[in-house]
């Protein structure tokens, strides 16, 4: 392990358990290690893990996803060295370096040939709408955002948050997934704060847009019209629509749908409320329309989403399909 680190990634009991399983040959069928092998569907809203690649070990292959993924990935090197891409564009990552892959960006990475290991933590996620501004860093190679190590304190803090996201994402109560998202938001904010380009772009979100978001989220079940929301924040509907799109990166209705679907995923995962009632609970009177919107966002019907979530139990990871 890197000498000047004040923590050891291998001390984490979960990491120890993963390593034991990998060494014992218990792999693809095991929930903890399955995501580390090709073929895992990544049909989740958030899943986090660590990939401890050792030279000639079971994970010592190149992660190769030419079409990228449906969601985002943030990746933190915690030990050893990795190489991303091949040919002229390839580059090496070392402990403390962060990579951020947008959907569809090519994934092609593995242990750097001269290194004995490459351990990296990663989080696969579907971002919240207002995160858009923090998801583009200054340095990029083929759409992959790169943030080089910013000192021990920052590394340690981000490392801790990665571990917390992973722990929280394994719990089954309704609020844990929100806590995991909260920690992930801290990671992205901290990265944006360290990144000059993101910092410059990062003018605060307009308070009226925030007030509109708060009003909508306070009662997702209610179908407020744009005029009502605009009145509430003392803007004209067209001014609000314009500001909203500028600050949030999508329209109000689209944003509300994405919030409703995230809530629906949570309810499907942790309750047995019938889908008809559930669609009303999240704001859709017409269950068929709800199913359409749900499928559009997740790639699954609500029913098959629930079945798949149950199969994956006890993980609370909320299912969404990799593209
Ligand atoms: C694992 C990889 C890891 C990350 C996740 C999404 O298989 O080891 O780097 O790409 O998938």
C-alpha cells in the first residue's frame, strides 16, 4: 500500500470478505462479488463496490464496455495503478485520482502492466437532476472526467464517503438509500470544489428555482400546474420554465417525473403496495401512464422492477437497466 496514506483499504471487513471469496473461487453467483465480473446487469439506481485487482488474480482483466453504461460511474483509485484506454489516449491513474464516466462513455481500463495491483472503489448511479453542474470536470479524455489527487486530507475524506455510500447502499430501510445519495452528493460537491472548471461554472442555483423544487417535492402526489408553481415563486410561467431549465438542466415536468419515479422505485423495493395504489401515491392517476413513464426512466415495468428487486434482496439497490 502507498506509504503516505493514513488508512488501509484492506482493513475494511467487507473488503476482506470480498478478497476471501475471490480467493476461494466463490465468485459470479455471490452478491458481493458478482458486480466485479462481466455480465452483471447494473440494473440499479445506485450500486457501489471495490474492485481489488491483483496481478494474475481473478479480476486481472480489462474492463471493456465499448457502449459504456446507462448510468454514471465515479471511480477512486485507492491502491496501486490502473490504466485507462490504450494507444495515444491512454493514461495511468494512481491513489487519490478520481474518474467520472458519463452514460455511454467508453469504459476500457485495468491494472497498469507494471503495477502489481490496482484497487479502485466505484459508485454506479443515476444522478439527481440538480447535480448536472457538478458532473463535468475540467480535464477530460474521451468524455471521461479526470480529477488528479488533491492531497491526503481530500483523498481521505472522499475515501471515507465512498465507503459510507457502499455501506448505506447495502441496507434495506427506506432512508438508507437517501443517505447513500446524500454521501454521494458530498463526494460530487467536494470534487467540484476542487476542480477549477466546475467551480467557475458553479453559480448558486437561483433561489426561486430551489423554492419551486421544494414546493414540488413537498407533495409529489399533487399535480401542480406550472402557473401555480410560478405564482408561488413570484415569476411568470415562462420565466420560471426558462430559469428552471438553465439551472437544473431539464424542464419542470421532466424533473418532477424523475423525482416521482425515484420515489416509486423506493416504494416498489421496500413495500408491497399494489401498483395501482402506488402509482397514485407518487402522483399518477392513470397506472398505465405511470407504467409508461416508469419504463421510460428505468427500462422496466414497475412489476418486473419489483420482482427483480426482490430477487436481489436483501440489497436495497434500486433497479435500473444498464444501456
Ligand atoms: C466493475 C468494475 C468497476 C466498475 C463497476 C461498475 O465490474 O470492476 O471498475 O466499472 O464494474
